[in-house]
C-alpha cells in the first residue's frame, strides 16, 4: 500500500498521544505481539467500538448545544386531560 493505492478517505491523518505507565505499555505491546496484531490496530478498534456504542450520548451532547427554542420544538407536547377540557 506504499504505492499510493490506498483511498484518500481511508488514510489516517491524525494522532492521539496519551501518557501511560511504561510497564502498562510494554505489557500491552507484548500481548499484541503474542496475538499477532499491532497495538495501533487494537487501539483503533477500541476507539471505533467505543464511539459506535456511545452514539446516543453523542446525540444528547449535540442536543445540549442547541438553542432553547430548538430544544422546546423537540420536546413532546403535553395534551390537556379530558377532564380539564370538560370543566371549561
């Protein structure tokens, strides 16, 4: 794939730098080698799964960023009870 045959949309164009204990890193990388996979592949898989399983939380966060009017429009309208209608 070094010949540029990889589609542009599939290219990895960002990095995530984290700080962890060296022993945790070494244990993780060693386990990945034992399982014939790479640490990067496993972390990418974890991130994709995490985002997919928490999609509803993302929708809620987007909703919080909306204006009060927009949220009011999304709120189900309460119907008056029949008893109140009869009293009028």
